[in-house]
C-alpha cells in the first residue's frame, strides 16, 4: 500500500481530536474501521504514530514527523485542486456572472439590476441553505459571487482566500398570525413570546445557538423549534402554530404580520464574497454597489423595517 493524502487526513484527524474514537465520529467512520486503517498506515510508515491509552491518543516522535509534513502537504494539495478547478472554470474574455445565494433579500434584486445594467451579459444563479457550500464553490471557481448571511458578528463559515464585504446588517423580526394578541404592538420582547412554538429556515450558521442564548437571557428555554422551508414557516405562522423568526426585509403575505423585537437581540449580516483571483474579481466593485442597492430596495419595500430604522440607524444597508 502506498501512502495517500487520505491517510494523512486520518493522521491529522486523530491528532486534532486527541482520540481515535472522537476522530472516527468526526470522519463519519466506525471506530474499529478507523483503528484498522490507522494500523495499516503505521505499517506503511514503519512504526506507531500514536501512543494510545484511556486518556486518548498522543503523537509519537514518528507521529510528530508525519504530522509536520501533513500540515504542509494537505493545504498545498487543497490549493492545487482549487487553483486547477478555478482554471478549468475560468471564463476567459467572455463576461458572465455566476451568483450563489442562501435565503435572503438580495439575489432577485441583484439579478434584475445586472440584467438592466449589462443586458448582453449572462447571469446564472445557484441557491443553497448552506453558506459553507457556497463558500466552497467560490473557492473552487464554480460560482463568481456568494450572497450569504452570518449571525451577528460571527465569522464567515470557511477559512480560505474568499474576500467578504458586508452589504447590510438586519435585525431579526418575528412573523405573527394576524389574530395574535401582540400583532399590533410596535415591538415585542422575546420574553412575551416564551410560551410559543418557533419556526425558522435551515442553515449552517450559529443562529440556533444565538437564539437559544437570547431566550436564556430573556428567562426561558424555547420548547419547540420547527426548522423547515419558507412555505412551511409561513403556513405555521398563518395558522397560529408557530412564531417565525425571519429577516426584517421579509415581505409578509396575507394572514401574518411582521413585528420587531425590542433591542434587536438577534441580527443577521448580509455578506457578499468572491475569490480575489477569480474571473469575477475585476467586476467586484460594481457587483458590490449593485448588491447594496438591491438590499436598500428590499429595506424600502418592508414598510415595518423602514419605519423601525428611523429609531435604529445602526442597521440597514452598509455605507
């Protein structure tokens, strides 16, 4: 058996986790299977890579040597793959804009603005609930720009060479059934909604943890949280089964109303990302301005949000 990059990833995973059992969980493998693989790797490399006991796994001197090489080879191999894919996906002199986005207020307006500004330039879109997936696609050159959301001041989801710019900072509001006793309030507190069920669209940010923390500060633990698509969230709000957490730019339909939360305990940062060496980088400044304009349009279209901004000017479209 020859040594492969996947073997180095296994060694790195065991070292980072501090135990074979934890590494197996992180890698999605059964512990006996990972142990067997590790033994085969150790035979190829000529000796034990870890000292294993009830306290976990610690690298041997040989393990330290292998790890030091792995920390160089693995990032280099990833960079080579990313650069090769970007090269293969490069558009040359033919302009086009490939946009990826999570659920948010900007994509539709941005597509419309680009189509009006450059009617002969093709625009394609890709949507995903995973900001991590979209970031990886930018890194690999499969899309030119990613529109994602980040909870509060949290970092973008993947470390890498992607340039991120904040398009806007929005509060999280709630959608209430039109017959809800608090629906006509200018603002409500989280504590006033302590007995409700909740609904939210899926994502891979820290929003769930931030919501739980905000509820704890308000003195309660949310009992039921439905994580589902936008249409189901709207239905649950409309029939009074759940309070929906949503971005303030959301346009409610008949039967529900958008209501701000006091002191904006939850906030959502709209981000635009691109690869500095990707084919879209030359147009980044223009895309940024169009994205900000699209966000500003979405804010103006939400009358409840626009009125709320008058007393909360630190939110809204970035200057």
